[in-house]
């Protein structure tokens, strides 16, 4: 039973570019959340997708957008990259419903030059 | 916004020692989660707590949901080298039970063989 898988593992971009990160949820999970983890910090919630719609959003600008596909997989898009966007981007999935814990992937390490 | 404060920030202990760390908030949480993150990997769920006063064990790990709903504790007994990593507490803010999780800043544990 595969867990949450993310691609790519590492990515290097330059300021102003755009990036797309991908996530496949754990089997049986239908809800996907994205988090940004800066070095030495805990993860920060970006947004959550359920039934192909953004359901909740954290304190991130509109440059951060996402999508969920019918097979529950998800993408995170970031436009006009800034140096401060350098971080580990984590995807988490869970089964919809109250109290279901989230399971995390190993993340995509994004470096902005 | 709601914040979770973890202490201590880091610990350096001898193999075989017991470890205790805690997490506090200025507001109530209805769920407390403890995750462990190893270098280059995503957080892995260790223990989930859903009721005030609840005490739950997972092998050598024991966690408690504080009676005030504003704190939680994680204890590790007889530490071993593979316990090394960063431990995060997390929870959904307020009365929500949705995807958004707030994380503490983490407690870094180092174990000397």
C-alpha cells in the first residue's frame, strides 16, 4: 500500500519563474493538503482540496494556487517565485471525515536562486 | 492566530534515558497530534489524541491530552539512537476538525549511544 508520493524530490528555480509540484494521496484518501516548511520551522498550512475544490486556505498569497483531479491527486502551483519561497513543500492526505489523521509525503525541496 | 509552543527546543541525551517534551497553546485544541520527522523525510504520525485527559501509548512512546485542552505531553522511555529526529505537536485550530493543522516549532532530539 503506497503512501503519499510527491514529485519531483528536488527542484531548483530562479526568481520570477513558475513551478508545479505534484502529489498522489495514500490509497483510499480523498482529501489533500499542502504545507510549506521553511528550514528549522514547523510546516505551515497552504490550502486543502476536497472534491476538486479548495476548501480551506492558510495565509499565503494568490501566487500559490492548486488543483485536485478526479483521481484525488493534486498539484501545487507557485507563480513569480521569490527567494523566500525556498522551502520543503509537503503534501498530506487523509480520508474525508472528522478526526481522520493526515499522512505526509516526503516533500519536494524547492530552492530559488 | 493560534500558536503552539514546544519545549524544550532541543535535547541531547544519553541512550537509555527517558525523554519528556511538551506543547502548549493559549487557546483550546480538540485534537492533539504528535509527529516525528527524520532528515529528508516528511512527518510521520506517532500518536493521535482526541479527548481531554486521554493517555495513549505507542510502544515506548506515551502521550497525554491535557485536561485544560491547552497542552499535551510526549514521553519516550529508554531512548535508542533511532529516536533521533524532530518531534512536532500539531492540531486543528479551534473547534474545526478539518484539514488545516497548526504545528509547533519542533523539539530536536539527539541521542548519544
